[in-house]
């Protein structure tokens, strides 16, 4: 049995690492160095030619140059990252936003058109609306639930249809868990591709991590992660990642070298450690989330629960997408508390175990208020149209005992006094079985 046939969770324990090159150490050491010694000037010349993509060194193995370009920890991490998504190549970054920004800057030029889904993470929304537009990139947004005809009509109406260069989406959407059909976006991209000018499809897969959704299988060209989240999984690193074909990732790596948005050796080492437990962490969190969601759904002070397990209930039209794209219900959920910001804040302020903090995908459970925190800079009207209201609370469920999580949520909800105008008895006959 070849090592390449092992499942990803098995390969995370050693793939890409040669102990004999590191004094036989079972685990890859941290190569905490900025630069590397060349065996000869000829090697140095060849490595730089290869790094810049110049011909003449075909078939030769790339050597180490400088940690902004390559580093053993980064190279081994990238080999392991690509396995989960079935990609040919991966690139590691200093943050999720640096992965997103570097990828978009690699492929978009002034006058190009970017089609993007809504809602988006607040940082991505700001980069698209305030940075890309300042560089002359045209942007068009579409909502989850819109079909191909509606989206293509938007493209045609903008007057720049021939300049469409990328479709960017976040699915499930943060924080509503709305779903986007990746294969539909692939079809749209193909319809607007001309010759070698291929319209790329990029998917932010942070909410699902590399375990529960594999966008490349549905037609995506670029898969993006905030590796801070499930990949890191312990709330102790900031990092990002990109996965795709060698052809697509190589230019992104070149841009990374120019911008200096790579991650450091120690972070790479920590991420390799975390990848070894990725599957068991995520599976535990998903089981816990199902129990928390079930409790919230029945609670009289909760108006609505946004959870993939209730997709058929909340958004029947998206059930088809869920069954096609996803392998799990995930561990992220949001809920609308009856009332508004005051009631949401009261709930958040009275949690005893669950931490009031942004981010997600860590071992510990976290709670935050999207409208005033992660999505604070999104215009009010936009937030309202996407359902990101003052009554919404987002939960990232961790690996604790689920009974403890439910108990903490229950006692915190007890502290919330619902305004009389919102105290409506929940219709249990309308809840999913």
C-alpha cells in the first residue's frame, strides 16, 4: 500500500517530511532561519531562476533560498494542506485576509469585473468595496438564493460583462449560513470565459474547513482559508491558506513573495501540529453543535436558528445545494434572540464558560455579535437585507462537553428579559421534526 493512498488524516502524521534530513527527528523541526546557505554560486543562480519561473532548469529540484520565498516548514505544511481538498498545490499566508488579498491582487487588474456573493466576512467586504474599487476594479454583488438567470442579468446590465475575471464566494456565508451553488458559479464563469481568458471561481471555505466541503470537486479554481480557524484550531496562531492547481497557485505564490504575505516557520510548525488532530476536533465540534442547535430551536426566547442542519426548514430551496456540496452540518451557527441589541448583549454578557470573542473554529466555544463586531463596517442597509440584525448572535461551537455548553447558554438566556412586543409563543408545529 502506497503512502499516497492513505487518507488525509493518516498522511497528516508525516507526509512530505524526511526524518533522515533532520537527524532522525520524528517531528519536523522548526527551521527558524531567514536565509539558507547555497552549496555553490551555480546553485544559487539556478534556484533564483527557478523561483522567478525562468526556463533552463526543467527537472531540477528547487532549493532553499530565503524564508520569504521558501522554508522547509512552509513547504511541508503546504504539501499537507493540499491533500484535504485534493489540490495540486497550496500556499500558506500570514492571515486569512492576506491569502484573500494576495489572491485577488494576483488575478484582478484595473477595469476587470469581480462578481461576489453576499453576505461576506466584514474584512473581505471592506477589501472588495474600498481597496479593489480604488484600484479601478468593477464589482457586482449577488445574494444567496439568486439563480443563474438573475445573476447573469446583473452581469449584462453592468456594461462590463466582457471584463468578468473572477467569481468570489463565501459558502456557507458568515454569519447566516446561506449557501451558494459552486457548480452554478462554475457554469457562469465558463459562459463568460473567452479562449485562454478563463474566469476563475474562488471560494472562501473557512466556515467548513477542509473537512466538510471540497470546492475543487464542484468547479472552483481557488480555495481560500483563514487557517487561524479550524486548521489552526487552538486560537493561538494567525494564518491563511490557498489551495488549487499548480497553474493557479504558482502566480499567487509569486505575488506572495513580492508582497511578503507568507507565514513564518514557527506558525507553520504549529499548523502542522494542529493538522494532526483536525478531523477529531472538527467531528467533535460538529456533534456538539447539533445538540446546541436543537436546544436553541426549542427555546422560547430564540426567534430563529441559522444552522445547516435546518437548511430544509429555513431555506427549502437551498436543501439541494446542501446535499450536493456538504458532508456535514458544521459547527457554526447563529440565532436571533427575541428583542434586539440590548437582549443580545445581555445574553453575551452573562455567559460563564463560552468566551465573548470573535474568530471561530477553535477548541473553545466562542460567541459574538456580528452586526456590531465582525460585520461592523458593512453598511446598515446591507446588513439588514442579509439578515444580520441587532438580534443576531453567532456561536462557534468547540469540543467541550455539550451538556456544559447547553447549560451555559440556558443560564445566560434566563438573564434576558424579552420585551412584551417580542414575547410571541413559538409555533412548535412549524419546527423541523
